[in-house]
C-alpha cells in the first residue's frame, strides 16, 4: 500500500473547494504543514482559475504543487450577469470524477488526502487508496457541530418547523433558535447539490482520520467537548491567520495613517468580505446611519461608491470618513482607534475581530453567518445583530451608539478582550492550538 513505502518522498493529495474563500485557507494550512513535514510533497488539486489566483508566477513548486481539476462547465459556457449558482452546480456534478481523473493523471502513488471538509468524497477515495483522510473545516465549532448532528436536529425539530424554537437539548445551544441554523439542515431546500454535499459531509466527518478546524478549544469549550464525543480526533488549530500572516497586507490606500488621526476606539470599520453584498436599499440606509451618527468610519467598499451610495454622501462625510477598495483587515482591526467592526459575520471576520479585540455589528447573509451572529450576541456577548436583520438608518445609528458610546459597549470590549487573550494563548508554544497543530504534523508525517 502507498503508505508503506520507505526512504522515499511522500506525496499528499490536497483537494480544494474553489468557491467563496475556501481554497486560500486550505492552501495556507498546507504551506505551513510543508514547512514541518519536510519529507512530504503536497499536490494541490483545484480549478485552474482558482489556482491562478492563489499561486504567484514565482511560486516554488518543490513543496506545494498546483494541479488543475475540471470545472465541469460546458464548452463555451458564458456566465450570467450577477450572482449565479451555476458554476458551483456544474462543479459538484463533475465531482468526484474530476478529482479522480486529475489524481490519476499525475501517475503518482499518494500516501494521504487532505481536503476541504466540504469534499466528503475524499473519504471514499482515501479508503480505496488505503490512506488517511484529513478534512479541514474553515468555519467555527458551532457550524461544524450542527452539520455533524443534522440528523438529530431533524428528528427533534422536524423540517421547516417553528423558527423560534430553541435548542436546549444541544449542549451550549440554549440561546440558539431554529432560525439561526444554516439553511438546508432543518429549513429551506434539502435537495440542491450544495445542500446534499453538506449533508454527506456531516455524515462522513466522524469517520476521518482527523478533522482540523480553524478555531481554538477555549472559545467554546462546551461545544468543543460535544464535538469531540462525535469526532474522535478533532484538532482545533486556530485562529490560523495568526500562524500564517498574509503577505499582501501592505497598506496601499493609507488606512493606518488615517486611523492614526482618530481617538481610541472611536472608528467604525465596515467590510462585508468577498461574497456578501447588502442590497442597494441597505447600502443607502447604512450610509445614512453612518452620516447621521457622526462617528468616523473606514469602509472597505466593493464596487463604485460614487454610484452606489447616496448622492453627496462622499462629499458630506469626507472629513470623517474614508472609503477604500481594499484594506489590510487584520492590521486595521488591531489599530487602537477602531472601536467596532460592521460585517457579515463570516467565521474569518469573527476570528479577526477576536484577534483585534473589536466588538461587532453583524448583518448575516447566508451559510453559518446567522449562527455566528447569534453566538456573538447571545453567547459570547461582544456584539449585536442589526435590528430586524437588515440595515435601516435608525437601526444603524442605534447599533453604533450601543457599542461606541455606552456602558454596554464597554462591557462588550471587556468580553472580547478575554477571548482575545485566550486566542493568543492557544498559539503560544505550549498552547492548545500549537499542540494540536503539532499532532496534525505528526499525523501527516506518518502517512
């Protein structure tokens, strides 16, 4: 069997999910592993377009080599204007055949498979090869748990049942409602290719050789304990962004110089990541709320702000607002003048808020974002959701005032400060995430 070879370089296949922001953190993990598992070469299987955005032209392929897998798109396919699930659906229909073909074309014997956790079929491929399967889950422990116990949730709560029903029966979830659970588990459509993939993921993960997760044990100990009762080798190795700081965090738009001019904890930083965008009406309401609140703001804005924001907004707020197409987010959140992070509440945003010690205003859109928001607000207590679930002028003003100018906001700052310290401690030399990462390195080395 492949894992029995001795005195030769080991080959580890890595399967990426090429949508949203999944491939980049998987590559960051693999690159870090490659530094410690010196006798292993990692082969990164991903779509050509995604690999092109991840790997620089001068990338050294000696330790991590990109390989292309078929997108599944028909010849001559032209994308439609606006958001579309078609590329995702074509890709999922092509799996696992596209990965099997790409692996076979290398002509290499592989000693193990590391995959994005979404790609559940990697377990079956690993079984056929008789090698370990190590999936990487890039979101938090609560999102992982609800997928692993999805069948239990459906049995208890039914399908599309009362939205306000709480989950007291699940340890650590008494403040969580049915409506906060990601779509496709107990609500919404259950037969789309994506939801079917997530269902299979939840069923397969307990059978992995190990499951790595971008979190740290101390953030949610009750939930982590429950997860460990379902997944025998759960390795919390995060917040991973602290282990692999981005090399592209240059401040090309002068955000830090601008922040230097403002008082401590006074600035609202706004960013909705790469995949979420508020509607035109919500953007208008958010802008109006920012303007009326009088708080200074730094906004990492996708698109043409001049066209998308209210007429005259940029001119009227130019003395206390800065809008840029991109900001070095982790560094910005670590700046002392930033007092609140207005965001979609994706897991990366939650992690980076904790690292920076900055409370949050959350406007979730999809996936596990509602669950993250409810956890931030009702469990950890270092943020608020926008009133009514959508931006309004008055709701925006209220949320900003709560965090930036109230005693409640000061308490949120203290609460996130405690988690911030726990996060850094987890990555100390003998911290829990460091110990778990070393266990992951050992596992990969033994493949």
